[in-house]
């Protein structure tokens, strides 16, 4: 029973981490596009 709780915690932690990574990469890509459009 305790194992399941631990697994749930780990999964939610992994999901929030994945969300942060996705958001960071989106911001990075948007920034790159912005810089490219400013250069032209």
C-alpha cells in the first residue's frame, strides 16, 4: 500500500518536471524565433 503512494508521488513529480522542461523548451524556441525575426 505504501509503495503505491510512493509511486503516485514519483509519477506526479515526474509529470511536473516534464511540464517544466516542456515550458522551458517552448520559451527557448519562442526566443529563438524572436531573435531570428529581429535579425531579418
